[in-house]
């Protein structure tokens, strides 16, 4: 029977942080061709996620760095958004936005893989978690530009989801606007790897065992608010 | 462990997770208001910039001047902007700590040690970015974006992990204690 990992020691946490730093440095090192290779993958995925946003508009994801030397902050990926002239958007019929595949794609992926591989778990579990986590973070990375361009190039702030569910418009419009604004910050790219890492690496029975340890202390101290509902 | 006890533990954890999500959502909703920008961000970022300037002065960089959110000398300067202020990882650490099951007494050491540690790390981050920009300007963007952002988020995670390790070992010791 598999035993859940429940004992966490402070030294393990410290060793984890050191392992994470080493792995992250290794993955983020400027390996020859890595930026170009990941950039090509990134553009393909983003194109896949943006192509069907709206059949009346076209979105083209292109290599904006072609023929120039890439620096650390290079905006190597362009997203061109085109609407048909009859929609009457005037000079906004074509709009361009540039982004860095390294910072909005490679970096969160490297962060996730470093977190997973630095976790003190059996290697088989680490590799499985790395594979699952990689798929999830890649989905996140590819979906974010699609989410961002919904309101950017739409003068009416006409969110696709709200068009599908018009009755939700007043209540959800502000929330979606807020989420779109939030998605333009860099922090989602640093924070998204953490829930994905926890989801991919920690099993349910380990969460439960961890919770039990915390609750046992509460029971012993006679603290009511720590007792789980329905517990004796 | 009995299935009913497991189920109830699961409920407590689910409630904690929901509480964490609610606190994070509240933080981000607040972070988008003008009130936050003009008062919370502005005050924290100004204090961070001033204290980072003091740290650099302590290290012998007497020519560093602080002006609002700008820290620099005649040779190089940095500007603390929203998103680069280190408040979000701090807010997430607090949200995780407050939402996780446990008494305030158990969480007090994390509040008293973890929060100042993260604030201090942020001062070190700002001061080191100034020094990197001053001496290795080509590395500034890489250190700012690739190194410190990830390191600071993981430091907040590490603080929570250390507290969790301490709290669960206290709990285990308490459970094993027959008295």
C-alpha cells in the first residue's frame, strides 16, 4: 500500500529552495537555440488558441524577431488582429501587439518544472508530475494571449463569453474587465506555476494527512474552531 | 483513519482552499482600485524605496538619492513600479497563512517572522537591482525579470513551507504527548 508523504521538515524546505534555484538557473540559462525553438512552439500554440476566437475576425501570430538579434527582453512574438471593414472599426481594423515568448511562456514553464523536479518525492512521481504539469502550464500559457486580445482590439469591450451569455453582462462585465486587466500584469506568469505544481505533485491523501496533523493539535488544545465539522 | 474523519478533514481543507481563493480575489479586486494605488501601493513602495536607499547607504553607497519611488545616483537609477513592488507574493503568503487551518497563536510566529523576512528580502532585491544596473547594466533586465521575480515568489512559498513544517511538527509532538 502506498504511504502518503506527510512529514515536512524545515531543512527539507530549505533544500527544496536551493534545488529549485539550481534547476531554475539551469533551465533559464541562455542555451543556444532555446529561445528560437521555444518561440516557434509558443507561436504555434498561441495561434491554435486564438484562431477560433471569432470567425469574423482573423488573428495571425508571427515571428516578430525574424532577422534580428534577440536580447533578454525581446518581444519576439507578434499577434496581428484583423476585423472585416464592414464592422466599422476604422483605423482599428488591424491591430498589432508584441510579447516575449520567453517571459510569458518559457519562464513559467521553467519555473514549474523546477518546482516539480525540486520536490522531494520519488523520481517516478516527479516525472509524472512534470509531464502533467507541463501540459497544464502550456495550456495556461497558450490561453493567456487569447484571453488578453478579446477586449484589447474590441472597442465595444464585447467579450465573447458575454455575447454567448448576454444575461450575465452587467454583473460579469466588470469582473471580466478586471481579469483582463490582471492578465496584462506579469505576475500571473509567476504565480500560475504554484497551484499547478501543487495540483500535479501533491496527492489528495497527502493533503488529508497534512490536515489531520494540524487538526490533531487543535483537538489536543481543545480549540473548537479547529475541529472539523461533525467530529466528535 | 476512519473514513468519516477523513471526509471531515477534507471538508476543512476544502474550506481553507475556498478561503484562500476568496482572500486572493479580494486582494486583487482591491489592488485594482484607485484607493489601493494611491494609498497602499504608494505608501509601501515609497517606504521600500527609502529603506533600500538606507541599506545602500549602510553599504557605503552614499551618493544614492531617493526621490519618491525613484532610487539612484548620477550613474544609474531604478523606479519601483506596481507589479515590481513585492506586495503580491506577500499578500499570497498572508492569504495562505490566514486560510490554512490553525489557531492565530500557531500563525503568530509566521506573521512576526515571515512578513518582516519577506519585506527585508524585497529591500535586498531593490538594492541589488540598483547595484546590478550600476555595474552590469546588460544583466539588469535578466536579474530583474528572470531571477528576482521567481526567487521572491519561491521565497514566499518557502516561508509558508517552513511555517507548515514547524506547525505540523508541533502538532505531531502535541499528538504524541500522552499528557
